[in-house]
């Protein structure tokens, strides 16, 4: 295999994580990638769109640039645009219809959902707290947010969100329509939280799940295949610590996922968190950013005490080449809110404000929701419009 063909294979592999939300498949298998290669550190990718007027172009552009730029040998990404011919549009449409008609979706997560995997290299850094408060902040802005507690052994999401109903099931509608698990739901401001956790399946919160690694991965797989998530704008996944079976299963099942790495200011936590970032890169999963949890404690008189050290989040962000999205101060209200099911993001305080600032940055800059307005599959039957060059 030539060097260029090897480069092309690597770029195509990572582009399989870029979904066309309208058609429910990735742009490589849909035949939308005309060419992809790396030359002198620049990745050149040519993408043929179904129609010039669809606003999904901006979404596809952003997702392609984010994923391809995560390759270590790529210093910049140059996207070139083309448009599918009438025959190609017909083939794409046939594939999309065949997928919908003849094959079950790989998961029940809608293609338009933004998937954020909240991960850490070690336990005890407040990863679940970050998941819960960020989900709460996003939902308060009017979004429907799924929360998947993938920390099967160490489930804590139900208590932290104040949900305790046992998961129910929707019966099968036909031989083709299998029964589905129904998430627990909680209104949050103008939005909605949809929660799935093994904590909503066991008898009590104290029940120990004595499962081996493969069973954990299978449980997460079932949560993705057999839960009726419905329409969600964002799906936040509270990952178990480390780089084991569950992490590898999710990278395989949700190629559109992006990782948010949580660390504390301590150097030891930062060094361990590098490992989970390395796992993300090896799995072709872009890193959304870093959140430093448990930063300095501020006393009522304004004195700041860095009880767990300083600078870990900033150092980690610099080392893995990702933005530091926020530093969450050490506040008693954060842990109290988690114990009582009242996340600090819904009750105020400086920590709550920062979670909302991080949510605003995600929505407006880093991972905006996919707007399907004015896009429909019928647009592919319209007269082609010439694409402007960039």
C-alpha cells in the first residue's frame, strides 16, 4: 500500500464518525466523500453534498474539521465542496431508504443527537457531578438531554438528579417492532432530561452488581439498542473511570461521540487523565475539551485555598491540545446538591454559573445542536444549485 493510500484509509476511517443527520448514515458509506488524503501535514477532503441550500453543510464542515484535525499527522484541514449528481443523489436516497426499511438502526440514538462522553482516567474526580450539572444546564436552555449512566458498577446518576422511578418497558407493536425500555424523565426549566441507569433497575441503591467486564459492555450496548430514547438534542454519557471494555464498546457503537475529559487540579489526576485522552485518539474520538473540577475553595471573606493543587486542568488541556472549558470551584453546594437530587446548576452559586457558561459555550461554539429546519430528504429532488467555492 502506498503512503498516500494509507493516509486516505486513515482519514476515511475517522470520517465514518461524521453523520448526515438527515439520512441517518455516515458520509463515507453514503458516498459523499469524493477524496481524502494528507499532504505536507494538510488533510485535503472533498465532500459532495446532496444540495447546496441545506444548512447541515455547516454542521458537516465543523464535524469533518474537528475529527480530521485530531489525527496526529494533520496540522490543518482543507475542505473542498462538490455536489452529488442526480444519479448519485438517487443512489444515496435508495441507500437511506433501504437502511430505514430493511435494517435496524445500529442504536436508538438519533443521528441528529450530539453525543458527549464524560470521561476521566481515575475515579473520585467528580465526573458524575459534571455530567449531571452539565445536562441540567443544557436542559434548562430548552433542549431535550439524554443522560446515560454507563458507570454500571458505580451508578450514582439517579440520586444526583433526584429520579427514582423504576425503568418501564413499552410492549412490542409488531413482530418487527421489539419492545423498548422507556427512560425516566424529569422536566428541567424549558427542557427535558431522559435518564437511564442500572440504578433504576436494582432493588435498592445499596445493591451490588457483580458483573464481569463483558457483561458491563453488553449492558451499555442494550441501553443503546433497546431504550426508546426518542428525539434528543444532546446525549451525555457518564463513563466509568479508566479505559476498559465499556469505553471500547461505546467508541465502536457511537462513532459520532466526542469526549469531555474531567480532571482535578492535582498533577496525579492530570497525568492519569492523559491516558483516557490517548484512548479517545486511538479510537478516533475527538476531544471536546477539559473541565477542571474541585479547583480552589473560596472562603466568605474572599480568600482562595487550592486544597487539591493548582493548574492540573490547564496543563492537561495544553498537553492534549484541547480547550479548558471551565474550572469548577470547590463548593459545599455541589456535593449537597448531588446528595439531595438538586444539582447546583439548577440552584445558583458560582459553580452553577460556570456550568451554565460551559453549556453556553458548547451550544454556541463547540458542539451546537443540529438544526433540521428547512432540511428534508425531499430537497434532494430539487434542481441542483451550484456550490460556492471556499
